[in-house]
């Protein structure tokens, strides 16, 4: 790639990087070379003519780095509607010019997009490679026939997210996932070309079945050897096998192999151990391709009476539904942002994710494998309704196939989902049954090791056609959205049905006659029934889009806001999901400044602070959420008594106490011994700013991220929750500010600017490294407060 650089320091480091890449290319020139293709793109919002032409002048376009979501940087407009959170879409173009070495002649060069939202057209040197409408699955094009070797080449991508039908939530716009360039020999392993299963796992051994898809793009028959090596986490080879393979010219072939692992270490949610398959293609004594596949060894089963078992042990799924945006970043989410989110969920005891309602990026699933989450991988939201209706007949098989082949080796995935609340569930004919069966049969044919589910929307009690036409009986597993009061009835009528709560309210429970029952017993307790193997809260984290209406930009009733700051009622899930003793304090007050969201997904307004001067001398309601046997409440060291958790619903003890400034403390007891405590203190006026980074050292790879929590505190260091302050954030050195977020979806300040007002005294800044090593200085200032600074070090990753 030819770039004119005048900065001497940048010239030096780029020269070092180029030398490193060239040395790697020489060493690996006969093998697979896969490199990130995220940098040095240009973008314009609009639809200029001939933008696909290499001769087109893009000098006025904006330089961007992938992942990139153009919508998140645009101002919200009320006319754009609730689905996209009032963010505009439009049409955008991306272009990138790069040089292809002469050494790549005779090889296959491919470009792979992890996801583009949506309706993308891709061009290389003016040639149209293809159109891909679905925005949630990866796709690949062969560049080889159109490349100019030793010269500059131009790739252009048109993305059409105009005001045509779209997703029901914030999807973002553009090339919002990673892009990869892959160079292989003519004989190589296909993309997503390995399929690893463990059909038999014993106490001392595990059988590993491997299917490898190989391709020969040469004009001659290829006589090669496929060697498959299973490695443990240290890289030690545990088992291997070799097969001679004869590949016809311009043809592909599947090769089956079997090996055995001694003393297998099982993958589980508590110990997510991963093995690696290394697939090596030999031509004589020369390696022509190497392909790596992480996998896990685990067994699971679903039983209609006793629920879910992982490695022979019963396990309740403590799950959340997640959309893929990350607040201020939109859908252009760096891998480290997903990692932080998942680790926080894990700390609360969450062990399962439903990817609603589309396949996630591949890196998200890698993290679920590594951190120990069970995953429902969902192909579609609707079928022949909504925005996908126009593409269903032509594209469903290709999109479903892409998800299955890409994701089939992830041990975290334990179910495939083919839809959510589809209109076909209410058909009075068998058309819906036939469509559901078509999708499930295809999944069973391509990837038969996991069951297939579909989530059912609640309907009128006297209708529920899906139980009359046999629609639900088609599926291996039925997910119930907001229908906990019907579990027992359906268990009676359909005793062989495997069922669970695919979407549940976070606080209230519904009634048989009306899902909006506002009954204050948490739906979690319905999982105490043995035949219900788990539940998935809607939603685990606040997200953009699908809002309750202007001015709110999104869904605001989750346990965590878009910054991943927990809300007071998140403590309930920690109390039932985790064995660790916990206790928390929240003040209930419906006058609090909180986005109410949609009514039945909401919860009584609560705040975990002790700044209520308006109630001085008045009685207020305080809740202590706990999994301890009993709780003692103290105000300014005066005991309000001790109460037993078993006497109250929802692990929540309710107190009525007079408000007094100072300190309120809760102590949780098990067997008479203090096991947990929690304290709140009345704060004074804002005195200073406090910065806290989740990591202080980054890789200088242009992708690594640090999250900085910014708090406004009083002179004693206590958070000031009731005096929100406008702050200005500046970033200098080898990094950039990706976004600012305060978790309040009603706030319309720009996510991508450098000014934002705190909410409940806090906000989040997301900082990304550059591709050069050095210091990143972050400074935060506010009127009347001293500027605070924090330094992050970025180093070259060895």
C-alpha cells in the first residue's frame, strides 16, 4: 500500500512494520497469509456516480478505520423513528487502494467481510464482485482474476441503508465488523472448512471426528497429504493423523479423519478449556497451507422433564438477550469492548447469552468460548415479514448456511435458533409449520449435533394457533417469550416439549390473561421448575433503538446501562445467579430522573445513593437485596433491626426509615456471621474529578481499548450523584477518543464529540491505541474543577 508520510517518527515505525510483514511473507509465501484489512479506508456519506472506478477522485473523502458505523456519529432526528433510535441511515461508500506484491501471482487472494449493514455491493478495480443483502453474516469474494500485481488496486464498497425496511433495533450502518485479506496456495483448506466434533467422550478418552473441506484451484490434479494435529492449551501435540488426498483440478473435496485424546479436559462454564486443531496440507516435503481451529470437548443434553445437562451435570441457564451495539460506539465495537461487557456479566453469575436476533461477530463467539458462556446462535428475527421478507426465498439458505459453517466449532454454542416471534406462528394453515420444518431440516442436515429452537411470541390465551397447528411441535426446543404463567399448562398438554424462557421481563411477572400483569414476583423463580432449563432476560444491557419514544434513543430497562454501570435492581440477579454472599442498598423513589422505558419491562425507580435532602425528616422506602439469610440495617451507626430474607419476595427486604444525612449501611449474615456488607454516604458538593482505567497498558495495534470511568466526587472522595457536570475530554499522543457515554439514552449530546454531561455523577470514555508505541494522555476538565489527567502506555505487541 502506498502512503505519503511526512512525519519522521511515523516513517520509521511504518518502515519497521513493513519489513516485519515482508519478512513474514517470504517465510510463509507458500502458506496461508491472513491479515487484517481494517486500516486506511476512505468513506463518504452519499451516492456519488462512478465511485467504484479506480480513477475516481476520493481526495475529499474522510479517512476511517474499521469497524466503522457511520450512523452513530450523526445527530438524531425525530423523523427517523424508534427502531434506529432516531439515528439516520442513508447510502455510503468505502474505498481502499492497496498494492499487491508480484509474489502473489499464482496464488488465490480473497477478501472476507465479517459483516456489512446492509445491502452491500463490492467492486475491485471497477469490477462488480457481488451483492450481499443480509447485514449479520460474513461473506467472501475471490479477488484473484481482477488483481494487478505489483501495482495499485482499488476496492470499493457501496452500502445501502437508506429508509427501506430495516431491523427493529439499532443496526448501525456500514462496514461495522472486521475485514480480512487472505492469500493461499491454489490448493488449500476452504474458509470455514473444518468441522470438529467429539461424538464419544469417556472417562479416559475422547474421540475427535474431523471433516476438512479442501479446494484445488489449479489446472492440474493435486496429490497432497492432509495432516491434522490436536494440540492442548500449551501447544503440545496430543494426537495427529495423516491422509493422502487426490484433488481433481478446479474441484473441492471433504476429507474425514479421526483421532483420540487421552485424559480429555472438558470445556465448561466454570473451566472453559480449549484445544486447537492444526490442519497442515503437504505437497511433497513442502507445507502449502496451515489452518487453525479452536474447539472444546464437552457433552450436553436437553431433557423435557429434568432440563439441561452439561458434561452430565444439571445446569440452569442464567441468561441474557444481547443486541450487538455498545452505546456510544454504535455497532462498530472493538473486541476489547465486548470482552469487558462479558466479564462484567460473568462476575454477576450470568452463564448464557442469546444472540438476539442475528448471528454475532466471530470474535464475540471466541470470547464466549474463552470465558465460559453458553450461547444461542440466532440466524433470523422474522422470516417472510419485516425487512428480511424481500430476501427470504432467495437468501435464507445461504445466510443460514453461513452461520452454521462459520460457528459450528464453537463449544459455547449449544442451540441454533432459526427465528423469533415470526408471524407464521399464528397462521391457521400448515404453511408456517412447513417453513419451520424446512429451516430445521436444513440445520439438522448441515450441523446435526445441536438442537434447533424458535422463540414464540405471546398471544391471546384463547388463540395460540401455534399450539393448534403443530407449529411448535416441529421444533426441537420451544422458547417462550413472556409466557411464564403458561409453562405448567403447556407441560400438561405437551409433556414431551423441551421449553425455556427465551425472553423474560426483568422485574414483573405477567398473567395468563395478559402478559402485562405487573405481578411483583421475578420470573426467575419460574426456573425452579425442573423442566424449565433456564431463562434469558430481555435485555441484559441497554441498547440503542426500539425505544419507548422520543427523546429516548433506546431500550432503557436492563440491569446494566450502555456504559455497563449496574443499576440497583441488577443486584437481584447477582443474588440468585451467584453463590457469593451479596447485599446492596437502594432507595425507592418514583420521582427519580430515570428513563422509564416500556412499562412492563420497567421496574420501580431506585437509586443507590444517600443524597435525598428533600426528604429530610420524612419516611422513605429502602430496599436491601441479598442472598444472605438476614440483613441488619444501620443509619449513622444506629441499628434499624435485623430482618430475614425468607420473609420477603425477590430476595428483597423492604424497610421504611426516616431519612437522615450521613451514612446508611447493610450487613448480611449467614449462620449468624457477617458475610457481606454495603454502605452509602451522603456526598457534599463536587470538588474534583476522578479517573479510573480498566487497563493502563495497551497494544499499539490500532485496535486495543481502555475504558476510563470518570466520576465527579466531593472533597472526601464520595461520588456526587445529584449534581451532573458538563465535562470536556482531551486525548493526546498515540491514541484517540472513540466515544463518550453516560448511560442516559435521553441525552442527545454527541457520542463522538469530546464534551458530555455526567449522569448520576459518572460517565465513560473509550480510548483506542494507534499503531505506534508511546504514551496516551487523557485529560478531563470541568468549569470550577481542577483538570485531571491519566496516562496510558501503548507498546508494540511481541
